[in-house]
C-alpha cells in the first residue's frame, strides 16, 4: 500500500515571515488528514523557522535542492546533513528548472540522490520531457535515460523509499495539465521500467505527478492507479488551495 504524498514546491517564493504565516494558516486546514502525507518545500532560508512552526503537526518539511559534498570550500552550497539538520525529511532533486537554468544533469542527480540517502533524507527525483521531445515522440526514451542514469546504483531499500516525480516540462507553471490518461501512461511506463531495474521496489516507489495540478483536476489525476500524489508549484502557495489538494478525496 503506497501512502499518497502531496508535496508543495514553493520555488523561490516567500520570506521567512510569509512562510511561517502560510504554515500557520495551513496547519488547522489539514489537521484532520490522516491518509495523505503532506509536505512543504520552502527556500533554504525558511527551512529552520518552518520546521519550528510544524513541530507537533503531521506536516513534513523538504528542501528544493542540496549539494553532494558533506562540507568545505563550496561557496553558496548546502550539504545534505545541513538540510537534515534544518528539520527536513525530504529533498527535491533534479527539478526541470534546475536542469534548465543551473545545468543539472542525470549525473549530478545521481550524486545528489545518493548523498541525500546518506544523510537520511528521502529524495524526490524529478523526470520529464520537454514539449519538443513529446512532439518528436521520444518521451519514453527521455524518461528511460533519466531514470537509468539518474537513479543507478541504489540499494533495494533506497529504491523502495525513493519518490519519483513525473513532471512534463510543458505542463509546469503553464496551466496546461497532462490529461489523467497521458500522465497514467508515463507513470505506468516508469513503474514497469523500475521493476526491470529494482524488481519489487517498483511496488513501493511512489510516483508523483507534477504540472499545473489544481483543486479542479486533482481528483481525476489521483484516480489513476500509478499516480501516488502530486508535486505542486503554484497551487501550493496558498493554504486554501493546497489544503483542497491534500483533501482530494473529500
Ligand atoms: C513544480 O514546481 O514542480 C510544478 C509542477 O509547478 P506548477 O504546479 O506550478 O506547474
């Protein structure tokens, strides 16, 4: 049984004060939710303050990135154990914006994923095709490479606890959502491929969909057998809309 995970990726939004205020608003709205894991991923500077705010709640905390080295002369970077120390249990790795604007590759995704596990964090590894790649009919090929290279060399236990986020790049922040069938097709492909590589871990790995998820489309997406939750940008910024996503069953 895979517990659904609804993860809010706040990207580069909210000051410390705004982040804490958003959590104060969200906490009572999701206090009665027991069947869905709720995760918020603010910017680095807000992590510690948010971790204090969510103490004694079921809401979990994640970072949006990390660096794979443990410490040293890497100006501007944050290590896995520092992310853990700030109160995180999850970390997003290889978001398409990081691949596009910051040169992340499957190789750096792999290093970061292993380093995250080394610090006791659960990585949420993002994969997804661009519009051009979809139009060229190479979606599966692109995703296969991202999974095989980005997730190579994990232990069975790591492979089971990992979270994958399928985020078609053309659907992120554009208001264009993949249809439930389009998303399910790729999620099923990912699970089958994962079974080839990691055998029974394919049954426990959670595969989130990301790309313009909102309170109107969430329940149809979540009905799909291989969609185990959402990685949500825009609609996670307001407590009200994010709580509606978390409560997609109601
Ligand atoms: C994201 O940030 O991962 C994302 C899917 O954004 P949005 O929900 O705004 O499309």
